[in-house]
């Protein structure tokens, strides 16, 4: 039986994600186990997750996932290419996942894989450098360097772009993991919630504004979300500013994403502007995407320099599972080449665990309710185990 892996954020889990689970099992078999590799408390856009990692992992299992592992923060806050590469590496090293499933606007696995192959050809790099020398943004230069309009179109849609990076990582790594593309419905950037195929962005906006959104998520997790603490920048902005205003020149220079003098521009903005949005506006340029600046800002807040961001994956952390997931964990321990640690457990890699704990402590400062800003909750976490697997949203 195939075991499917999904690299995800579930920020938050919604009806569109449940649809992906259903379509995956239609294609691979109704009993296909699903392993979700999920970003922790911080996500790739350079933001704090709207719900903490344990809430989001629990939601995934209640809605049909069998096992949820945590994507390390150094991979979660990486560029799309490194995010995808780190996720593929970890899933491959579990020793049990043989299919990588991803949602994308095109829903065409062949065109996604063809685009990935084109980006890995030596001549592409030469064309890319040539386009960058004209002063256009990296995203525009990549599209121009591809030359084939059908392939370039894959680099204009956010989920297609990430899907291409997944396939690039699979091609580079080799081995037997197969890609499985699922067509994503709805508008990824929609501002207003749509019940069947909502955008996570619209749900986060509704959560922050206190407007209705629970109709957009499976019934099994509505009560969970209703009682969960909400996190976001508006409640943690002063904590971020306090860190930025105490950083030294050397600390700014050591940040990731600060090449070509961007770190100096960012440093000046941090010392002259009054808020996070003003800092981002003062730092932005046509050459760099806003998400890059947001990741740099969040790395500054968390104390993650360029060297730390390149830290290799040394273990897989478990967040949630059911009985099927428990069997997969046994297989991982037999056949994988990564140590497996439970939520709250100390791994052998003490330095990375110290980073995890720091990030967890600093995440709580984004809580809407100040009473939930307590420190040291990472050590108190325990895996969520769903004893009622038959009652989940599996279809």
C-alpha cells in the first residue's frame, strides 16, 4: 500500500484541505495512510501561525491525517526552494513515504515536472543571470529565462510555484518517491471566505476580525477552533520591535536574506520607523518579494542568523497520530535514518532543541489573550493521539 506525504501549514486546516485528502484517497486507495509534515508555530510567509502547532496538528488528524510531523523552523522560514527541499528530505528519510501529494492551480503533474526539469538544466542558470543583470525581480527573471510560455505560466501561480519546487527537490534527490498533483480550486488570494474552497488568507482575516468563518472548516474541528487561542502580529508587534531595536550592526549583517546590502537597508528602517509595517514598507524594493522581508524580520526576532537557518535536519518531531500513524512510527524507527522524538521530548541535538524552545517561548508573545503569554510550554507538550480513528473525516 502506498503511503502519501503532504508538506503543509494548515494555517488553518479547512474544507479545501479535506477535499485534498478525499481526492488523494480516491486516486491511491481509500485506506491510504497520510503523513503530514507541517510547519510549526511560524510559517513560510514569515508570520506567526494563527493557531499553535498542536492545535493545527490535532485538527489535521481529526480530519483524516494519520500522522503529523513538524517541519523544523529553519526549513519553515526558508525560501520556497529550501522549504520544499527540506520537506522532501525529511519525508524521504522517514523510510515509509513513497508518494508526495500537493495541491496546485494547474493540477497537471506533467507540466509541473517538465517545468522543474527545465529549471534544473545548466543553460537555464545562464539565461537567469542574464535577465537578473537587467534589474528585474528574481520572479520575473525566472519566467523570462524559461522562454517556453507554457512552462513560464507555472511560475505565475503560488501553488504551482511551490509544486515546481517540490518536483525539483524530488529530481535532485532521486529515489522512488512519486509526485501526485491535485487540482486546487478557489482563489488562493481571495479576501472573503468561500465555504467549499476557501483561501487560508481569507480565514485568517476573518479570525482576526471576529467575522464568521467556521462554515469553511470540517465539522469535526469547529469546536476545537472555537476554544483555541489566536495568535498574530497585532498582539506581538511591540515584542518584535523591542528585539529589533536592541540588535547590533553585526547581528543585522548576519541575518539571512540580507544580501546585496538589503540587511543595511533593513537595519536603517528598524532604527527609524515606528512599526513593523512601516519597516517593511521602508525596506521593500522591486527586486525582493515582501515575503522575503517578512522572513528576514521574523528571523531577526527569533535570533536566527544565516548560518543557523542552514542547520541540517537531525530529527523528526511527532505532533499527532492515530492507530495507523502509530504503525507508521514503528516503521520509521525500523527503516528511517532520522531519530524520532515526541512532542516535548529532548532530542540529542541540544543546540537545535534550544532553538525550538526559544521560538516556542517567543511565539506565545503573539497571543491575543495576554494571559496565554507564558514561557517554556515546549517542554510540556504531549502528542495528540486520536483513539477514535473510525470517527474522523476519512472518506
